[in-house]
């Protein structure tokens, strides 16, 4: 019973503290020199940014 309560609490904490702006985004990095091309496999949005640092907001609605 204690394990079940712990799992429920863990899922609630993840839901509360996760970044809602990028919750559905799944970024893939394609390195190109010191910059990278980032593509979201969920919605197809693309952007460029520093190598190793995923975008911090969803780009789905920006065209």
C-alpha cells in the first residue's frame, strides 16, 4: 500500500513541476558545427540553437 501511495505522489509531483510549454515536445538534435538543428518528432517544428541545449518552449504554433 505504501508503494502505491509513493507512486501516486511521484506522478503528481512530476505533473506539477514539469514544463508545460514543452510537455509534448520530443527534440532530436542534428549537430552542425557549434550550432545544432533541433527537430520535434511530435509536431515537426524545427529551430536552431546551441549544441546540447534543447529548446525551452514549444514551437508548434509559430509556423
